[in-house]
C-alpha cells in the first residue's frame, strides 16, 4: 500500500513540475537525447527493448538511430538496428507529434531453422511529451517492411535531453 502512495505522489509531483516548468516546445536544432524504449513486436508477439539516440539537425528534422532486441517468443527472437529520420511538429507547449521514415536491419533467430537477416524500410510516427527541460516521454509506432519478416513495433520510452 505504501508503494502505491509513493508512486502516486511521485507521479503527481512530476506532472505538476511539467506543467509549471519552462520547457522547450519542440526539438530545436542541436538538441540531443539518449533514451530507452520498451514495447511490443507483432512479428513474434513478443516484447522489445531498445536504446535510442536522437539528434536534431534542424528545427523539424532529427535523426534517430536505435539498437534493440526482440525477446524470444513463438521460437523467434531478433537483434534490430534502425536509422530513422523524424519530423517533429509542435501541437501545444511541450508536446510534439512526428512522422518517421528510415532503414532497418533485423537478424531473426529461429529455434528450428536458419537465421534470417533482412534490410528493409521503417515508416510510422509517434509523439514526445517534455516532462521537464531534461526529460521527455515518447510513444512510438512503426512498421518495418522487409521480405518474410515484416512487422510492427509499438513502444513507450523515456529519454534524457541534453
């Protein structure tokens, strides 16, 4: 019971801080962030975790490489490497929406057959919510289109902005 109360107080404090703190309205040229994301992969109905880096080369263009792992489920797991370009646009203060496109490499490991390595294209979108000037939350969905191993990824992440 105490843990729930502490969690509620911490979450409430974080939300109040995000409302009353001066934060950037959208990713600005030169902004960098490093974060983690966890979620769901549709190809094997398994969990996915990745580490990502974002660098804004212009006010509405940022590059976002990531490396990840799709956890074993249905006798399949994978190593993923993506290089996406995101186009963030401010909707309201501290809230961005972005479409994305990119290239991806997936190496799927199967229990009962040979591994499959594929290169393909990513497309999708997401949004960022700047909780403070140094912390943002992201939700992202994308589809990786490639021969024999196409699938979607949905994730929730947190990143440190510097």
